[in-house]
C-alpha cells in the first residue's frame, strides 16, 4: 500500500503564495521533507527561480528533483497549494482546461474556505497521504462558459431573441465565478434561460457563481451562500439600477445566456473568470453558462472527513464574524 501511494502522488506541482516570507520558508521546509522522506520522484515548482534549492540540496541534486511546470508538456499527479483561496484559484488557472490532479491545500492566506490544513501540520499530513489510503475527496464543480460569435452580424437588423448562426469562439472554466463587469458606463445586459428571455439588467455587471464561489464576490454583492453539495448556479447583479432584481439560484441542468443590449452605446462588458480578464463581450457575441460535468478533487484525510461540515460552518462563522457577540 505504501509503495502504491507514493507512486500515486510522486510528481506534485507546488504552488505557494508569493511575497509572503513565512509561506516561502515553510514551503522550502515542505519540499525538503517530501524529498528526504522519499515521497516524491521529483517536484514541479511554479516559482522555480524563487526556490533556492542550493540551500536545501547540493548542485547535483538540483536537476534531479526540481522542474519548471509547463502545462503543455508535463503531467503532475498532485497539486500542493500553500496560500489562501486566491492561491487556489491561481493554481486552478495554471491547468487551464486540462485535466486537473487532486488539490491538497494548506491555509496560508486571508481566507481559507478552500484550504482545510495548516502549514505547520505538513509532516503529519504528508506522512498520512503517502503511507496510507486514508483519504477521500471533496468534489467542487466549475462553471463552464462558452463564447459564441456571429460573423455576418447586422446590429440594425439583429433580433435579440435569435441565437442562430453563431459559432463557438472560446471556452472558459472557473472555480468561483464568471463576472460581466461594466467597461465604461453602466452595463446593459439581456439574460436568457436557454432561449427564453428572463430579464434585462442595467447595473455595474452580473456574477454567475458556483457553490464554491458563493462565499466570494457574489456574497459581497448580496448573493446567497450555497453548500458545496448543492449543484447550482447563482446569478447576482452588481449594484442593479432596479432594486427589484434579486439574486437567483438555478439548477445545474439550466443553461444561462447573456447578450449586450445594443441600443445603449459603449455598454460592452469585460469578461472575467475567477478575477482574470478574458476579453470583451462584443455586440455580435453571446455567452452561455452551465455547471461543468467535471470537478476538482480536494483531498480530505480520514480524520477530518467525518467533521468536514462542522469545519465548513466554523470557517464561515470565523470569516464572516457570525456569533461574535456570543463568543466575547
């Protein structure tokens, strides 16, 4: 069993929160422990230049154990993350739309909804992971966004309800959310359920969030919190012009579509996935969102598995300041 477990996760990618001396130092300790314990064959280091491997090992060992990760050429079988939720999102973005290995997350940032382990526990965590099979996974689904474009688009003759003749231009995936953010003036968007018009929204933008993203930007904009076991998409408007527009939760089998209201000048919106710009939604385009069939596996060791819901509630309570008056 021990040999099998070591091979299962023997080529990890390590992603850590940069510009944080404490995290940088403990990351080096983790690397040293993984190699000296013979748990890994080699490691991919996202910030390879920042890890001074000569401090840990001699020059002859440097080429043996350390490799710079290239998603187009390399395959890792584990992603070890040391940081906050933002570092987790960055690690997810590294893999783009490729198949992702399990994520093992250590909390070393401001928020820790995705990270359930503390860096100081790394010896115990790594030993259990590599020498036993006592772990399971939290499966977190991504939102899948398809961008469609029509070449022979005539703005003056266009029917807002027409989706024929569009071709796929790009596909994006995000763990937290899609954000349609105003570029200049107020954003004016048409929202559709499949082909049926749901609403016209004038606002600073809209957010389509996963259950994982329900505790991020969507929450700040007034959206609800969803437990990770609930498959759904949250639609939240950012500072809507009409106060009657409220956040909505849709089931996972529903496809949402977004188009610009072309009657307003300079209303094109910026497309953002997990905070990263993906371009502009032009008048001859529309977006289609759905919950992806694929999920990212977050490793949960056996001793935490039974209390994972309690841990989730504790993180919410601590991060959001719930029950503060009762604890002082």
